[in-house]
C-alpha cells in the first residue's frame, strides 16, 4: 500500500484524505515516518478522531480495563472535517525543547498552578514558555510581575519564560491551553454543591475561548480546570462541534485533544487519608480514582484486590476534604493548583500515566490516562467489584449528560 506525506506522520492507503491534505506519495529516499496513520471507520461523536496503535472501540467504560487487540499503526476517522488539522499537526516535527502553555484565569487556582509551573525547570516539566491571561488587567499585571520574578540564585537551569497574552493571540502561540477562569466560586458558607452551579456561567466563558480556538484553527491540547471540570470538558467537545441546531459538525476540537484536570487533587486527598492510616505505599502503587471532580468520585486502595473498608475511607476523603478546608474558613486552592495541574501537566506532556477526565465512548470520565498526542484512558486490569462500581457510575453520568443536553442528537443512552 502507498504511504502519503513527507513529514513526521504519513497516511497509509487513503489517497482521498491524502489529497484533501495535499500530501503526495512519500518519496522512497525519505526515512520511515515516525507515525503511520491508517483510516478507521467509526462514530466521531463517540470515538477519538486520531488514536494511537492498539486502540479499538469498546462500549461504555470497557476501555478502562484492557484493550482488545488493535492494529500496529495509528488510526484516524476521515469523516469529521476537523480531523485534517490534527493530521497536519502530527506531520510537523515535535517541539524539541518544551511546549508553550497558555493559562486563562489567574485567580486562586490558576495563580497557584502558574506558580508551580513557573518554578519547575523546563527539563522536568516540558514547559518552555508560560503565557498568561486574565480578564482583570490589574490582576494580570500583578501575576506577570510575580511569576517573572521567580528565579534560582546562580542556577543556570532553564525555568519557563513568562509572557503576557490575550484571547485573540493565545491560540496562535500555544501548544497547550489551560482554562482556569470562572465568573465566581460559591462563597464560604455555601451548603451543598459548589461545582455544578458554575456550569452555565463558566460554559458561557468557555464558549468565547472555543470561538478563538476555532478562528486560529488550534491543533493543540485544550485542558479544562474550572468547575464543573468534567462537564466543561464535555461542553468543550459538544459546543465546538455543534451547529446552531445542535447537530454534530465535526469542525471543532477533536475529543482526544480535550481533557479535564481535576482528578489529581481528588487522588491527593485520598492519598492523604491513606498516609494517615499507614497504607500510603500500597495505595500509591496499586490504587486509583475514577469518575468526576465531584462528590461522585470513587477511590480504590487496590484495583485488583480492593478492600471495601479502605476504599470507603479513601473515597470519603476524596469527596469531603474540600469541605473541611471550607469549614475552617478558607477556599481550597493550593492542593488543586498543585495536584490537578502543576504535578499533572508534566506527566501528561511526558507520556506518563496521569489522572484526568478523558473521552470514553462519548463521555468525559475521570481515570488513569495517557497522552500526549491523544489523551485517552490508560487501560488497567481491575477486580469485578471495581468494574461494577465504576460501570454504575459511568451509566449514571451518561444519563446526567443526556439530561444536561451534553450529548449529540442521535446518541441514545
Ligand atoms: N480542577 C480542580 O482541581 C479545581 C479545584 C478547585 C477549584 N477549581 C475551580 O477552578 C476555578 C477557578 O477557581 P479560583 O478559586 O481560582 O477562582 P477565582 O475567582 O479566584 O479566579 C477566577 C479568575 O478568573 C478570571 N476570569 C474571569 N473571567 C475571565 C475571562 N473571561 N477570561 C480570563 N479570566 C477570567 C478572574 O478575573 C479571576 O482572576 C473554579 O471554577 C473552581 O471551582 C478546580
């Protein structure tokens, strides 16, 4: 079969997509491409548009536990028009010395996340430049001055360079976008949910950034940190790919280029409880958390041999510790900024496993994940009781997605 394309990636056996991209047959003198892409047929509302070798479609949350034998090459769906920008992106040389990360929203969480990233050497974080933006001009200037003055005495190791940006220019300049803006976090003393109530106002903010991403034909990673994390990740996919009537266009962001970063702090809270009980080493090595950045999250001490009692302790900590901080008269933001973003982004960029909400048969669902080109679940075997509890949660969230109008028409739960 013929290979098409001169770059890092090449298409195998799909002359029509190659022609749409303007990719001719690969000259025999060129080295073998790093990435070979084969066409796959499937539903672009439920499947990654571009998937790594070995990926195969599996129903609901089955993809969390293992992979059916997949092909040796990368695969792509040719039908969504937006896939072309990602194929072009894969064909370009990978950045040699770190990526450019843009942060929109420098409040409590965004400020701590930016501080952590600005203080981490590029060699360790994979971040070469940090572009910052906040709608509040004085707050932006303040954070620019603060972050720019992070330095190490007599140290020649490179820290990320900090630069100001704007919504109009950032998608032309960055490889990774972090959405940490909000119109407002519910104040101290709020009883009950403090996340889902932010959906409508933050979704409206997000739409502005999605429009800018579309105008720039942005091929980078779109990461959501603001609450409700998982529903805003879902909204990024749905809203960027809907026409005025709510029908799927396939022109927007690819589902595997979006993720919600909020499971990191949930796992951090579970681990803190494990440490208190003396179980940390075991839990860190064998446990994991699943589900949303909300009071529905589940944490397990050992995926293969879970203890019901220990998993309950961890789950309770993950669900409730933010309320403990609130109860003391403070909003929680240090654990979130560091665990969900500062310590998660470097792992994501390096290809290591990381905790996040990623696309799983049409729904953004928190789980151990892997990237960085396609952010998808990192399959891990688990005991039947873990699978059952997680499948039950997945189905409840799928129904909630339908109620919130977060699924495309024709996608029946
Ligand atoms: N993912 C997690 O782990 C996690 C954990 C805790 C909180 N959160 C969420 O993170 C979000 C931020 O929380 P926070 O405490 O930092 O809020 P905050 O109110 O301190 O900061 C929000 C910032 O967003 C800015 N902003 C508002 N509109 C903007 C726009 N259009 N463009 C750019 N910036 C804009 C504001 O000026 C402000 O600086 C909230 O939704 C919060 O619930 C996430």
